[in-house]
């Protein structure tokens, strides 16, 4: 199997998404802090980038939703910070 640079970018994205989820499940990452949705969003974006070189519709749809949900999380954190007295 030959790994391309795009594959390596995708693997980094997978590591971010899976790693942050794992850390949240074992209590080592607070999902209410900005770092969690940011790392998930970056990971999803990296996976989407890799899909541009080896496209899969199903994987693309999952990652678009993952990125969108991460953006909602980031926006929610910023909105909650701005609404605090």
C-alpha cells in the first residue's frame, strides 16, 4: 500500500477526531471547552481534504456533518462567553 501526502493529512485528521473523542470518554478532555470542538473541526477538515484525492460520498457526508457540528460547538462557546455578566 502506497501512502500519499493526502493520506497522511487524513490520518492526522482521524487521530484528532478519534483522539479527542477518546479523551472525552475517559474524562481527560472537557467537551464544554473550546479545544474539543476546535480539534474535532480541524480533524474533520483534514479528513475532507484527504477525500478530495480519494473520494467517498459516505465518508464525505459524515465529515461535513462532523465539521458542521463542531462549528456549532465553537459558536455556542463564543455566544455563551458573550452572554455572561
